[in-house]
């Protein structure tokens, strides 16, 4: 059973209905709030057991972590493999955009990458099975509900890269010494490969990239936090895809 902590993760789990929410504990002193009202309504609609408790009980359930007055227990999210994810995307004619992240040590980074991935229409995030952060309560809280939408694949990266490359999807690594990001062609199906927080891309992973890009920075700064780097690269990817081109005014002639 997974534990969800915070209003956004609990609300998204109830809204998306990709898994069963079994029980909710709510701060009895919670003030009226649209999100709390929606949680109450969806919990009643889905026959979820809900108990109003003192905040000290929530603090104990969350082991001292931030919970914003709501804790829930839910079934685990559906498991994905890279092959299963790609098959589901090709079945609906979608051009895949994937993020692979190697050995993220800090839960906040994985949560932030999931949230950013939702914002830029990423189809899945892939992290190693044996190393790095898992889908913990902290990850799900930082992701602000994005974990309920963006598939998270836990699979060895070398194993995951095989079906990606077999499908003809280009792999773009992010590391120092690469081509300046704005000069790289990021259009079309793409897998973005990020290294760990401290060491960057390993030589073995770097050798499996079709191209390596770097984010130009001012001053003596060598690199960005991995979740920030993911956001910058995804923005540039979607800029090249034409996401941000201004729409023509109504009635305006096409160029």
C-alpha cells in the first residue's frame, strides 16, 4: 500500500482513478478549501473511508514530513516497462518523448522531474530499478499529483535503451562538453538521458547517446541541478516542436 501525503497527491489520485484509494485521514481543524471540498466529494463518491483526526495523528502517520493536513493509503500505481509504454504510445500514433534519469539520490529531484514532465507532455520517466529514489511519499508530494499521470518506469537504463533505440527514437544525453542546447535538433521522437546529481552521465551511458548537449551558462557555473536541467531541455524541445508559436489572430491570413 502506498502512502500519499498532501492535498494535491490525494486529490489527483481520486481524480485520475488509476488506482484505488483505500483510506484518507483529514485534519479535523482544516479550514474550508476548494481542494479539501473536492477530496471530500470524491471520497464519498468512491466510498473511500475517511476519518477526521488531530494534526498530531497526521504528523505521526507522515513521520514528521509535510502533509498539509491530508494523508491517504492507496494501491500501488500500475507497473510499466519501457516496451509496454512504447507499445501503448505507438498504438495511438503518438510521437514518444521520454526522460531517463540515472541514479537520482534526492527524492525532491525525481518529484520535480515528474512535475516538469507533466507540464511539457512527457510520455514517461524511466529510472533504474536498483539505484536512486523510488516513488516515495516525498516524491509524490513534490510531484504535486504528476505521478498519477506520467508513467514512471523502473528498469535498468541499458535495458530500457534497447527498445528505445530499436524503435528509432534518438537518444540525447545532457552533460558538460556537449553541443550547445539551442544548436541541437530536438524535433521528433526523443529520449532525453540525464545523469545523476553529482557525477553526470557515465562514459558507458554517454556512448549510447546519438548526441550530447550542454546548457550554456554564464560565469563560472558548470552545471544546473538535474531537475532544473530537465526543465530547460524540455522547454527547448517543445519550443522547437512549435508549442509556443503565437496563434494567428481570428480572421488573419495565413503566412
